[in-house]
C-alpha cells in the first residue's frame, strides 16, 4: 500500500470516529435541551394542550411512549434505538419519525442545494471580478460582499416578496411547488452565504496571485484570463471550500425561517411545529439529520479540496512516518 493510500485510510478512520463523536454529542445535547421545554409531551400525543384529555388518558400516553420512566432510562433507551436506526414514533402524528422526515427532507434538500449552488455562483463571479486589475471593480465587489454577508435573511426575504411578488407581481409570494416558487427562497438563503464565501475566497485569491507559479504561467505565454481561471481562481477558492460544510449547516438553519415566510414545506417548518407541540422524537430526528448532513458535507468537501488543491496529497504523504 502506498504512503498516500495509507494516509487516506488513517484520515478516513479519524473522520469516521469524529463523526460518531459529533452525532453522539449532538444527540445528547438535544435530548437534554428538550427536557427544559415547557409543557407535557403526553399532551402532544393527545392533540395538544387544548384537547382537554383526562388524567387517565395522559397516564396511558406517558406509558405508551415511555414518558413515565426516569429521564436516565429514557435517554439510554433513546441511544439504543439510535444504534438500531430507530428514531421512534411522532407523539403528535402517531407515525414513525423516519416517515415524517421522509416527507420533509426532499423540499428542504432541493432548497438547500439550489441555494448553495447559487451562493457559489455569485461568490465565484465576485472573486473573478475582484481578481482583475480594476481597482474600482474590486472595491465595488468588496462593498457588495460586505452588504450581502451582513443582510439578515428574513429581511431580504421580506424585501424580495415586497418587490417581486407585491410590486412587480413577477413571482409568487408563497411556495407553488414549481420552479417559480423556488426562486425567491433560494435567493434569500444564497445571498448572505455568497457574501461570506466571497470574502473568504478573496484572501485566497490575493495569496494565489502572489504565488511563484503565476509568474511561471505568464512566462509560458498564458493569457491573463486563463491565469485567473486556471490558477488564481482554482487555488483561491480552497478557503471557501473549507466553509462549504458550515454553509450547508447555515442553510439548513436558515431554511426554518425561510420556509415559514414562504409557506414552504420542509424540515424547517417541521422542526418549528415539533418544538411548539413538544414532539420530542421529531425534534431529535431533525437535529440528528442536520448533524449528519454536516458531517457528510465536510467529508465530501475534503475530497473536493484534495482534487482542487494538489498540495493536499503532498501533506498526506508527509504525515505518514517513513520506515
């Protein structure tokens, strides 16, 4: 086995162990936090606080879902079910949590991926302009990046609805299930992320522009546009790629607000409804799914960086002790 392959195996094993630790920590913290939410989970199983359920019915619901057991026993049972891949039953919907998530994941996944791709497109356009010789263009993109990173998503979403749905009537104000209903939510999520990615990549662009291989490329007769696309941009986006997992987590978190604003189905609205109804299994399922998405995105990002930046392979070879 080559040194690089051995290093990749060791690195992958460490990442897998780290993923298990992250999932365990997230599950534990979420379980503990949910114990402090006011209200009785048994009421959620019987239709909510307004159901006027009898004490006998509440006791039966607690026994059915194991809520009458000590908290420590509930926690250990929760961990054991997770090991077996069982997320439990929804208190309010009386169906498996996996089924609840199965309905909510596709709309949120489509929204998150479209927003992430849009954010990267906007960020790449910004850093490509900033890598040119025009100081005016560089200054304008810097101001736009700062504004984009600072703008609150809910405010941007409100402005987009006001302008494009209310004033111009070009796009719907709520989700329609089609492409036109995806545009405004995507932009609302993508713009702040694009601002952060562009600012981070700008530093990488500046460092890459001063690297010795740029002068070598010019000496070989490559055009300035070719140098910017093939060398400066390629190496400059590596810091931004490192933030892709964070960006995905931020998009999943921001989706909760955006889905409510645009009346769009998905994990965000499911989480809000579950928290309000104290549907603990559903809340835990959404939190664990978000953590899993972050872990997977981090691993994929590392693979992409290794392909984009050949220096990663060299660092792996150096990390393996030689006999």
